[in-house]
C-alpha cells in the first residue's frame, strides 16, 4: 500500500505523541513492505528526504511567526497535495486544524484514496484554551465527525464518546510501546536519588495534566522523598509551577531524551504519577507500564480503559496526599502484581508490532472495500 501520514510536526520526533506515533508506525510499515510518506513542516530541522526508509514531503508552515493558527494553513497544504498524489491511504493525525480543509476540499463521501482521521482526545477540555477557542474546537470536531469518511479512536473511552455523542462508529487503534529490556541503575546518581526512594512524573507542563494537584498533594503529605518532575518547564505555566513549588524535595529536571535513562528513572521510582486527563491513550503512560512502574493515575475513563485495576487513582490533591502517605504499604502489597499485569497488557494489547499489524489489517480492509465498489 501507498500510505501518507499527515497532521504531525514531522519525523524524526522532537515534539510529542502524534510525532512519536508517526515515527514508529511509518518505519514498521516500511519494514512490512509498504510505501510510506510522512509530511513534515518546512521548519523541521531534519533535512534528508527519507528517514528509516520513510519518504518525507515538506510543506510550508508559518508557525514561527503565526503560532498555532498556522496549523490550519499547513494542514490544508498537506491534504491538498496528498489528494493529488496516488496514495491508497491518507491518515490524518488529529482533527481540529484539518476540519476546515475537509469542507474546502470536499472529502465527505470520498472513497479513493481512503481517508482516515485519528480523532485524538477531547481537545476542547484543555485548560489552555479560552472559552472562544473551546467553542471553536467543538464546532471543528462536529465538522470532522460529519465529513471524515473513516475515524480512528486511540482509546476505548474515546470510541465510546463518539458512539454516544455522535452515533458514529470508529476503529479502535491505540498507540503502542516496546517492553523495556535495558535498565541501568547508574543513571540515578546523576539526579541524587536511589532506587525505590523517589517519586516521578513525566508530562508536558499543561494544566490538564494536573501537575499542580499532584505536587500540592505531595507536599501536604510531608513525605521526605524527592520528587522528580520531568518535562520542559521553560514555559509560562512551568515558571509558575517552579515558583509555587520552590521546595528542595521537588526537582524540576527538564526534558530527558535518552530513552534508557528515562526508562531507568521510571523503573526505579517508588511511584510514577500520571496526571493526564483529557487525552486518549497516552504514550508516556504506556512507556511507564512497559517499565513496570508502580502507577498512581488521574481518575478518568481514558486512564481506566488502559490501566483498569492495575493502578491507584486520584481526583484531588487530598487523594494524592492520602496515596502518598500510604505509598510504602500499597506498593509492598500491589507493586509486583500491578507491574506484571501492566507489562502483560503491553505485550498482548499495546506492543508496537501488534499495533502496526492492526493498522495494516484495517487499512487493507478499507482499501478492499473501495476496490470492490469501483
């Protein structure tokens, strides 16, 4: 199959979840013999025309001077170009900035090429958006649901949401992870911590990821452990958090891009906090599961559809406080069991080879339907 992946900030990944997905799945689809193209914005630093056998097409994006609104222009230029080429599958990662292009380019009812939209999480619930932007995203969501020929949900909770709210079926195709087989204790000394004696979270510094709730609960617990906060904190919200939680036990360590180092920190932590609340299946959560981390997660349908009963959940700073106070006891009782259950789920449900095969099966099924209707 000739497959195009659109809607990301390009590969190799230097940004986030969709980019990581595009990098991982495109390479593996190439390894299976498919012809795969990923669209990159012109500002992406990678200069070659191929990456791990994946072809790269660059399209103009005015993001550097226009900000996030540039995505509407970039997505339009990418989709318009892709529709002119001989692709079998066009896979759109995300919906809100491409939805106007669906109307402008008239894709509703399109059968060839097969156009699939990954609907992402509940974008309008992100705290960073003002009320006008939230209303706009709701409108764009409706357009995407109405116009997209085929839809993908990366989480069973997202799938249920679209079925209930819009009466629209979608394919469940989650993100994946690889089981972690390299763990090195030597990395802990760089952070002044010892194994099973510190807490950790890995997240973008956004309000909906509940860092403030988690850190408030941690401090009120009076726990004597260090808390490593991993992620780019050179943002307005990051600076706010660093000022509010100026405490020697809370260590804002920035982003960690060495995977073995980050996996080792996750694995040897006393507990891994996952505060994400509006997305679907979050890659960082799958990676923590692959490390056999003991997990405390924000209580929402998306996290529960991934972790089920193999984690403890919180909704308030008080609940975080109580979980931290009882941490040693809960970990001794449930840590090994939860870790093994989550690792098993990665091996059976979320490993990248299985996820790529599931995408391949759906792509081929949709393509076969198109050919039969010709």
